[in-house]
């Protein structure tokens, strides 16, 4: 059984969720909707990430003016997690589709990209894909979109080896 935490954030600092997910590790947290992040990292890790975010917000306030931040950290029971499962699944489907489109765009522009640009795109895609697969595996959620994404990534890797 994984211990799951839900982080509720209310802020006018637009980068807050991305900052927190970056601090927790891309494949260790999922923003399921605006202001709602789930993670299986330890409470201590999440608290450290929140402290870092608070420090960042304080520096923003001193430099730019009024920035608001409030948050709550909730331990999710199995029952609560089950109630969120549809939202989590929907978010993962959206991310699968976005990543699939990225793969498709690379395949369609493959011949027209410089080697350096292709390398950069593939490196970014690999990181995104690995993070997404880590989340799928951790949450044990696989959908037809996930299977399609996995197949597309395999195909891209074959093309890149040629």
C-alpha cells in the first residue's frame, strides 16, 4: 500500500505547482487539477518542498509586491484515493495524449530537424515519458491511451536508431 498525500494550494503565484512538482521530482507527484497535487513522497519531503516554496514566495513579495500563498497537506486514505481515481485517470489520459502528440510531432519533423534540435527534443521527451510512466506504474493506472503512447515511443526509438 502506498501512502498518498494530497496537497491543496491557493496562491496567485502561477509557478507554485510546477515549482513544487519539480522539488518533489517530476515522476513523484501529479497535479490533478489547479491547486491540487497528489504525491507518494514522504511527508518530510513535501514539507521541505513547501518550505522552499514559502521562501521563494517571500523573495517574490520583496521584489514584486503582493503574493499570496496558503496550503493544506492531507493524508489520503484508500477510500479517499479511490474517490479521486477518476480525476487522476482523466489527468493521466490528458498527459498521455499530450506526450503522444509530442512524439508524433518529432516523427513528422524528423527529417527537417537539425541533429542538435532533435537531440534536445528527444532528451526532453525521454524525461517527460519516464516521469509519466513512473506515475502510471506507481498508481497502477493503464489506459488504451497509455498503451498507444508506449507503442509510439517504441516506434520512435526504432526510428532514431536507424
